[in-house]
C-alpha cells in the first residue's frame, strides 16, 4: 500500500491515493462537522501510508489548515508527508474576491505556514485565477518562495489551458488541479495533452461526480441539495448515467473491489494523472480508498470503460 510516484517535474514522491481534506474543518462547505473525527481521518491516512494531504485556506476558512497542521505535529515525521495547500481568496468586507498578485500570494503562503505549523509547504497552488494578474508574474512570486525553501513545488488550480500555458511560460509549474471525471472529460481535448507534453501532473477533483460514480445511487434516489439542479441527476439523463455506472460492476466484481476503486484506477491510467485525492469524512473511507491500489486494469478494460463513458 506504500507505492510512491513522482508528481510532475518536482521531487515530490506521493502515494497515488491522497486525501482531500475539505471535510476536515471545512465548516463553510459541510455543516455540522466533527473536528476530532476530521483529525482522525488525517491520522488514519498517515498511519496507512497515504502521505499526500490536500487542503486550502478557503476550507473553513483557515480551519482545515489548522487541523491538518495539528495532526502533522502529532505525527512527528514531517519529511514523510507531502502537504499541498492553496490560496487566492481574499476577504473584503462581506465579499470574497480572487487575488493572484505576487504580494498577496506571498502573504498567503506565510499565513498558511503559520496555520500549518510547518517551515515549508510541499506544493502550493494558486487556487483560482483572477482576472487581472499576469499568470507568469503570479507563478514568478511562487518561484521566489521556492528558491527561499518556503515551498517545494508550484501548482495552479482551475486554470484554463491558455492560463496554464501563460503560467508555465518559464517551465515552473509542476501540478495542475482541476475538475475531471468520467462524466466531465473536456480536459482530454487540450489540457491533458499539454500537461503530458510539459511533464505537469494533473490532479483531478470531483472524481466521483458528486457520488454518481461511486455506484451508491439507483433510479429511486432523490436529492434536495445542489444535485437537484445538476443535469447529470435529472430525469432520463440520470437513468442513463446509472446504467453506465452499472456496467462497471462486473469489472469491480471480477477484481474483488467496488465500483469507486475501478473508477479511480481508470483515472490513474490516464495521461499525466499521477495521483487522485478523494475526500473522506470517516476513517473507514480512507482505508477503503486504498483498495484502488489493488486494481490492475488491462488495456481492454481501460478501453471498455472509455467506451462506456465516451
């Protein structure tokens, strides 16, 4: 379970199954979170060789970084952990704006270091692009921090292909994090070919498409949250999507795993996708996600899954 793979051009070596921590202290994302349960999720990940932790300033805000930092201090072996965090959100009164200015990003990194109680961040992402800052200037600020040893590698998140190309004009970007799953595959058109050519790792978020790809719904499932307005969960499309997911079950059964493990394994077989970061609210989910590493998909199975969701 302690497989390690390199992220992009960086010297970071991670378990391909990481942990997204927006449910660890992310009170602005999930109501009624138990902080101690969240810390237990992070502890469990580290205890089982899952060394890639992904957090962000806006999760909480701030609280996820604080809780992850507390568990890292407990763990004691900082050099065993690859810690990713993100910044770009700025509070102005009651408004939240995006800011990629070099001075703001440097300030964000310093504040994240304090919340995380660490001397360095392994991977710092610009969380979202703003409208005004030249992206190479934003990345240039992170390059300065990299040279100072405050961050080890540079990432961007939610950037378009053109924004990524501008950000990477000097070859400094190691990782991009963006939305990608079997139902949302636009990244295959331009993004993944570019990241593959530039040795940039692509880390997908929403890998289970709000639970649809986890195989836990049927045609009688109803939703009273954001999914009630998501076209993937509507009427005929919902039934068709469930039928596609059902076609993964024989593959999962043959591998003696569950549908989510097959889905994650398929991502890890795609060009430049080196790691995935499914979130978890409970310890057993963390341990279960690691079963993905048992899945060895043949080229025929990869093609079959590709065809199902093409």
